[in-house]
């Protein structure tokens, strides 16, 4: 943030934050359904100014160990191959800074200084340690969180998957079979989460 101006940016969510109810816990505080953590909320709890459902090129993998959900977390890797479903939320940069702080288990209130171009390594965490620049959407920067480290592949928990499925159902014109097929094809799902196991969640 410079000159007292708090610009708007798109936050691109590809994991549990595709669910608007889950994202609301980052913005206004609370406990996401199925999670084990109380979120502080942003200094500005205003809901997103807009939201869009888009796809971006690249791949998702489940890896690491979530202290909130148990099991692996979704990580995005840019690339020319693959399609990733994303819900883009128009937030202020201050809100994104507070979201990053909560994601990395720091108190809200820090300033996030974005690199002019390319990734921003904020140094707050070894999990989601980088803000990726995905270009622009309607004149605002499109940003997402990911990791520069290669965390071990680990399947996600049922609660995490249910929350992702809520986001896919809310934001995209996908029927249940298409949602399940999308999730089943992500790295880290097999052999734990088969099509039959995913069908059980709906």
C-alpha cells in the first residue's frame, strides 16, 4: 500500500476458500464447519466487492499436513497444462494482507508489500510462503497463495474435501459427477479418495 491508497486486488481461491462460508471466517472471524481453529478476522470485515468463477492453467496437488483440517492442503503450480477451478474474490490489499497473516498464523495488521511484477515472498511461513501474480482481471491484479517448497504429497481430509465441494457447487456450473471427477484427478487424491469414496461425500 502506498500513499494511503488501499488498492483492490482479486484473491484467487482454489482450495477450501472456494467456499464463501469458509472465506467469511477469514474476513469476519469464526470457525469454519469441520475445522478446529477460530479465525480472528480482518481489520475490515467487508464481504468481497465482487466474485468470479474462472479457470486458470496449471495443476493442484494435495500435500503437507493441515493443522486446521488434518490431511493435506491444496497447492497450486502454474503451468501450460491442466485446468484449475478458481473463485476470484475482489478484496482490498489490506484484507489480503490480513488473510495472509491468518493463513500463516500471525496477528492481523501487517502490511503486505507486493512485488511490482512476479511472485512476492512474504517470509511469514514455510507453508503458503509466496503470493503468486496471475496477471490481471478487469484491471485489478489477480493473486493467489502457494508454496515455493515441495511438501510431501498427502491426501486431504474429508472435511477439507467437503468444503472444496461446497465451493465448486456454489461457484461453477458443474454437476456432482463433474465435481467428483475434477477432484479425483488431482495429485494426491489416489488411492485414498476413489470416485466411490468421493460420491459418498455428496
